[in-house]
C-alpha cells in the first residue's frame, strides 16, 4: 500500500502477491475505487499472479481537481503504477471507465500491456448506440443510487448486503460526498465528447491477447455490442456472465474470476509456465 507522485499528484496504489509473479493491473470504474477488487485478489494470487490495484485520479485516495480528469492523465498514472511496481508489462483489466483507460494503454503503449481485459466497458469509442444509451441514462437514472446504476436486478434482489457494500466503497470517492453532482456529471461527460472518443476502427490496432467480459443484463454495454467490439479485435474472446449487470466482477466474482483466469492461462500459458514476471 503506497502513494506515488505523478504530475504533482499523489496516486494511491497497492500490490498483492509476490513481485516476481506475472502482474495484472486492475482498474476500477466510475462508481468505485481500488477496494472494489477484494473478490479478485485471493483468486488471482492463488493462481500465481501479483495483483496491482490503484485509485484512479479523482477517486478514493488519489485526490486531484476535475480539470485533470482526462484520459491523458489517467493513462500516465497507470503507467506510473507499473513503474513504481517495477513491472515492465502486465495484463490490464479495466471495468467501465477502467476499460477505457486500459484500451488507450494497449494502443499507445503496447509494450506495457501483456493482455487486455475489458470488463463491462464502452471503451470510450464512438459507438452511436452506446453513446445514446449513456445520454439517456443520464436523464432516466439521475435519481437512482450508485448500486442501482451499476448492479443488475438479479444481484440487487438476491444480495442486498453486498449491494450495500458496493455503495459504501463508492462513498469513499470525492464524487460521493464533496463534489457537486453537476460538476462530476460534467467531468464524466467531457470524456464522452467527440474529441475524446476513439473511432471504432481503433480496435483493429489492438495486438495483445484480448478478452471482453460482459454481464448478461448490462444495461449500458450489452453482450451484442460487446461482440461487435470483439469482432474488431482479431483473435479476441468473449465471456458473458449470467445474472450480472454492469459490474460482473463484483456481482458474480466466481464466474468472472474463472473466465479471466482461464483466458490468461490459455493465452499466456508459456509466460506463466516459465514464471516470467513483469
């Protein structure tokens, strides 16, 4: 558990596991922070990975003004975490916002990304259907709680205790208690402006082993849209997680972990078997 300095800001990150093991960097979405990956850490460590987590800039313990809430800053922060951990390259898994950052890392710094795992992410690409869904939800879900926006109906009905925990983790973010809702909404909206979005064709440039994970009931990025993304990434795989919404990693951790670990072992088997770390 440590802070690093990047661009004059303190960025919080953690390492779980042995430094010599292959590394995976987990990056959370806009409703969470580093603590959200608690159900992944034991499983991935037991499978021989060292796990890196971080509070993305403007979340949790990584305090920064909203004018620094940009993909450029967030990619630089993630690379700084790899540097601080002395990891040359890592598998990178990102949920929602984290997937947008991970995609840009994979495209802009391919030597640092060993594998790309998109988890319920719109990827920040120019997909008209997804963008319309996001804009519509900004209106229709304005009064909804963070767990209602992020978790699926099956999970909310069957695991109200864990849904409450999801909300409590989010409450450690400045956006939940000290940033006016209009300002936070504006910051998120700026990431979706045309100048920030990547064209769909950019996915053709992803060269790393790639996995797309999506919840069956994800209201933002459907399995159909996810397969459309995957169709543009040569050789990529898709895992659809049943009984989950926009946060499959949290709602169905066993299924999520099995899918991602199975992919990593199959696609990175040689590196894993030789014990190559970061």
